């Protein structure tokens, strides 16, 4: 398949077709298995891989953009993505922004409320408020002076009254009569003082009333101004939906829940800017929106408000760095934007926006990002979103927080200076020129790369499945099988040794029994004829005992061997089963499944039956016509000394010759017994070894299954890798 020859937006369909064809060639029939279980598992595994790749490609197809170059602003919650985008909307006259600004200006004209009138009423309210304080202080001062003067007059009147009372109390009868016709001087003074008090009080009350009236008039003017301001504010609320900054968050997490798109004009063509929800938000709320945006984007700006490398997570939560790798790993062009926070105009007095220490930290950020994204990471750009936005904004509601902040920053600066200083002049030029240059090729490259990343992700998952699951399982099963086979070999070797020992013990018993009995008869100085009779009789008796006891001893060893073999097989099944259980579940980015490989080695043949039949064969070799009877029949009892020996030699010599003959016959029979037993054991062991080999071979079934799965996975890896490399080459 030559991918460059197909229509770009058909890449997903063509790629699905290629993958389906590739997977169909890796069917279980290719790996020469007759095991239905493993064939089904392999086929299911491949079908799941096919379905997953198809699903991911369908998602890409649904979210892909082939006509307009799309840039996503992506990053942490409250990093200032929307502030930067709003500034660019204003600077690049984004159609929605132009429309809202026109409506804003129309409303301002119709409402006849401008910034100057709003400021005037606010200033009037402030002056009236300050004047109220002055008037109230003046009123209080007048009241205090009134109280002071009136109190003084009251005290003088009281003093005169006391003087009068004192003098009258001291008068005699004649003075009292005289007082009736002539008043005291103090009495004349008190009348004058009382008139003074009344006139003074009247004047002072008029002053208090005048001061109170001034306070009241000020309050009325203040309340009227506040009502006017309240009315103006109510009118100004109508401007809020169309004011600059409407898309900027208020600091709450998940303020932006859905990606917003804005069309802007570049030097060569239009391009789309996506405002992506913050990656620190709740996954269930924003996860799908983030994925949709980054899949649609052909370039991504990672926005951060920290001059530091993104943090890694822990066992419980993903860190920012892991999310960046997860979300942006298939992008072909990724930049970082450091959005420096400036809230005070004094911070603008520095020669450059970003300090040397911040530049060093941003270099570390670039290193970390490059480690995660490779050559697709393009470096960092720095801006101050807030100040840039305040400089660019020209439709702000009078009296709003943004309006006040704009006035603060614009007091000693021009709009262009702030835009230059805060990095927006350069960022704007980069967006409209360099970034979207040769945009058609960039779109194809970006979308093809995302499709290729689906293959690479699938390949990575299959490789992980092989390397982390089935290869280790295969190795451990081989170790278990090696151990079990070694134990079977040891058990077989031990059985042969024990059988020979049992034969040897039985032969020694035979020899000892015959020798003891015959020697006892010889000591009675028996004749040679009697000697021959006794020797044959004892050999016959011992032979019967030998043929009776040896099979029993052999059976004991064979039963122990059978139990030992069964124990080895059971232990293998247990250990292998534990291994398979440990590795039976797996979940990767593209495959989540369970598998089951049987370790029941009775499946297909019966272990106990094999062991039983072999044990029976060996036992049969030592029963029926006895070994001793066969050996004695083959050797015979030989009495070689002359019958007349006893008449010419002493009795002791005769007995020694009889013992010698006894020993010679016992030795010959023992040798024959040993040869016969060994021959029978060797013959029986041929079948025994063959059947133990069959058991050992049956133990290999699990590793044959895992080897088969590894082969299928390796073929899948090879074919996916080949397709991915071809796509890489054509890009």
C-alpha cells in the first residue's frame, strides 16, 4: 500500500483495510496448531486488536480536520489560556469578537453612557460623601459651641439665684419689708441675664438648623447621585455580554467545560484556534472535550503559568507530565507558552519580561517536554496574558474591574509598548505567518501521524503483552517443566537403584538361608547322599521363598514410584496453574482480556493409567514363573565330589568338601539370579522410560501454548511495525 497516493481524508479507511488484511494473515492456521482452545484464544486476541485499532481510527476520523489549520491552546486549569486567546481575538479581528465589539459600541451610543459620564457621577458621589463628613463635623462643632455658651449662661443665672436666696435668707423683718419696695441689684441682673440667654439660644438654634439643613441637602444630592449611578450600572449590565474578556475564566476550576473554536485570519489563509478545558479539571467533565480538541488540532500550545517543568504524578493520580504525554504524544508540532503573571505596573519597569532565573527554569521545562514528545516539541514562547489583554481590550464596561486595571496599566504606557513588552506582537506574527506556512502539508502530516500513532500504540501494547506477560510466563513455565522433568529423571533413576537393591537383598537372604540350613545338616556329619538331598531341598525351599518375597518388595518400590511421579505431576500442575493465574489477566492501551491455558496433563491421556500400566508391567516381570526357579533350572544343582570320598578321608574333610560344594552351588545360583533380575529390570525399564518421556512431553503443553502465542504476537508486532515504518517513510 502506497499511502501517499490515496486521498488524505481516506487514510483511516485505507489503514483499517490494511490492518484487517494483515491480521487475517496471522490467523491461527498460520501457526500450525490443532489445539482448538489456543486457536480460539489467538483468533480472539487478533480480533480484539483489529477492533481496537478500528475504533481508534474511527475516533480520529470523526474528530479530524482536513481543510483548516487548527491550533489548540491546552494546559493547566487557570493557566491563562482563555486570556491569551481573547487577546489574539482582539488583535486579529476574529469575526465573533468584531461582531460583539460592534454591538457593544452600538449599545454605548444608544445608552448615552460613556466612561466620562460614569466617572463624573462616581466622582460626584465621592465628593458628596467627603462633603457629608465635613458638614457633619461642622454641625457637631456648632452644637458643641451652642452647648458651651448656653451652659455658661445657665451657670451665671444659677449663681445669681443662689446669691439672691442667700441674701434674702439673712434679712430681718425690716429688711424684708424694705425689699418689698426696693429690689436687690442681683435681681435686676438676673432679668437682664435671662433675656441674654433667650436671645443667645435663639441665634444658636438658627445656626444648628442651618448646619442641619446643609447636611440634609448634601444627603439628598448624595442619594440622588447613587440612584443615578445605580441606574447607570443597570444600563451598563446590558454591555457585559458584548464586552471584551467574556470568555476569560473567573478562577473557578472547570470554568471552561467544552472546547471553544475561533476562526482567525493569517497571511496565507484562515486558521482555527481551540480553547481547550484545563487538564486539571474533573476527568468525567472535560476528558472527552480535551481528547476531541487535541485530535482535531494540527499544532498545540501547552500553556503554563509556572516557569518550571511539569510535575509527575504518583500511584494514585496522574501528574501534568503524564497527561501531556498521554494527550499530546501523537502531535507533530507542540510549543509551550509561559504566561507570566503581572498584577502591578511596577513589574513592567524591568528590562525584559522573563528574568534570567526564569529562563533557566524554562530550559528545564523544554528538556522535560522534549523527553516526552521527542523532536515534535518546538520550544517555549513567553507572554503576559493579563497585561496584553488589558492593552488590546477597547470594549470594557465602565467601572468594571478590567476597566480599572486597564487605566492603571495604561497610565504610563502605550498600548503598543505593552503588547511588545508582553510578547503578543511576536506571538501574533508567529501565528499568522510562520505557524501556518505550508499549512496543507502540515495538516496531512499531523493527521497521518495521529493515525500512525494508533498503530504504534497498538504495537507498543502487543510488545508489552509479549515482553511483560507471555515471555516471562513462557520462561517460568520452562523452569517449572525443567524442574519437574529433572524430578522425574531422579525418581526413575532412584527406582532402578531401589529395585536392584531389593533384588540384592532378596539374593542375600536366599544365600544366607540356604547356607545356614545346609551347613547345619553338614555339621551332623551326614552322608553325601543325604547332603545332596538336603542341599536340593533347601535350595527349593529358599527358591520358593525368594519368588514369593521379591515381587512384594518390588511392588512396594513401584507403588512408591507411582506416588512420587503423581506427586511431581500434581505439584507441576499447581505451580503452573498459579503462574497462569498470575498472568491470566492483562490490560494495555489497546487490549484488555483474559486467557486460559490448561495444565491438566490428563487431558488427552491418563497419567495414572500410564503409571499403573508400567508399574504392572514391571511387577509382572517379577511374578508368575519365579526368577529363582528360572535361575536354578538354568544352573541346576551340581554335586561333583566322589561318593566314596567319605571312606578314604576324615569326616572333617568330607564336611569341608560338602560346604565347598554348597557355596559353589549358592554362588552360581546367586549369579544367575542377579543376571536374570537385572535383565528383567532393564527390559521393563525400556517401557517405563518411554512412558515417563511421554509424561515429560505432556508437561510441555503449556509452554507450547505460550510459545505459540508469543509467535503470533511477534508476527503481529513485525507486521504492524512494517506498516508503521512505511507510513513514517512516506511522511
